[in-house]
C-alpha cells in the first residue's frame, strides 16, 4: 500500500470513541470523515443532549437540528470566514462550547456558546491572526493543517501534523491568534520535522487526555505515546510507548501482527481507565 505521510487518509474507522469524563457530560459523536468533505455537519440534538437520558430520544435517521459551516443543510461549499469551514476533521465539545479543527484553513474555530442556529459565527480563531487568513507557518501562533482538537483539564490541545507537533494552550483562548503555551514533539515553536524518540512525532494526528495524562497516536511511527503528566514545558519526554518495544523503533507491525504491534494508529481515546486505539491500516480498534 502506498503511503502519503502528509495527506489525509481514508478514515475507515472511528477517529475517537465516546468518552465519559467529569468535565464532559454531553454526547460526543464522531462519524467517519471522507476525503471529499468540505464542511462539517455537527448534530446537536439540543433537547436531548447533556441529560442522563440522552440516548433515550435518539432514533435511526432522525434529522439534525443545527449545521455549522453552511447556511443550510443542502449547501456544501468551502470558505475562509468567521462562519465557513474547509475540509474539517476534528471536533470537540466541553458542553458549553464547541471547537472545530478546520483542517485546510489551518486553524481551530471556537464557538462559544454552542450554536443554536445555522451558520453561526465563531467566537475565536487560533492558528491564524484573523478569520480570513489561512497561511501556513511554524510559529507559536500558527501552524499547518489542523486535525485533532481536545479540551481537558481546562487546556486546549491542537494537533499540527504538518509540523509534527501538538500545541497546548493552558486555557481555552478568548482572543484571536493567541500564542500556544507549550509545544510537544519539537524543541521550540519554530522547529518542525519528524523524529523517532521520546520527544518526537511523525505525522501524529489525534490525541486524548483525561486532564491528568496525555496520549498521542503517533501515526507514521506506528506507536502511541503516553505522558503520565500533561507537559508543562516544551519537548518533555514521553513516559510510555505502545506498539513498539522501545522509543527508537517504528517498524510496521513490529514482531508481526499481534496485540502488541500497530500499523497506522490514527485515533485514540482514553476514559480514565480504558485506552482505545484505532489502527486504520490493520482495520481494527
């Protein structure tokens, strides 16, 4: 199979699973994302979610109530503005706001509060200085294409696989273009490039955190890295590696296809007790 390290892949498995956590009591649902996707329909069942009986009212084929990124449910154009999206992949909600990883606009949009009407404007953008820019950079305030986005322990995590790094904001920004506080995968905010050691990443696209620990699916290194504490400074060492016998190996299905090996781990989810890994090339989770 031919691999393209920096291009979006066919998403044959769920990128993330429903996680139950103390700060996130709403329904989170991620569907497979196709390469042709230009916008994101986020299904907000406003009368149902955020309640103990959230699943009770859901029915097969029921209609979504709100769409983000489009004027209506029959439009699918891309754009770069305060209310348009371009090839979205990542999405996360804290229950009071929603964060969208707007991949090809190289930014994350923060909607606060969660929209109750179609085509709502984002409140804040990170990764770009304003809502109309979409340039590539390797800085503390900008990056490449954005994939996974997560909020845990009050922090915002954004995966920037084009720069082989994860950016961390110690609080969810409320102003456009706010600088990240910590970078994982690189020694500083102006360095990029892949590597295979305890501090490096290679095309890592998705992450998970319970607010205490921090986990990255390191796709092209065919491994999962775990930090027992969320990094507070740049380039901190990972504590655990899964999928490989050590921090310097990145062999495909190292030792053969088994419960210890991985091929291309794309998605990862952690509920505080169980770790879930979506291995796209092995067609399993």
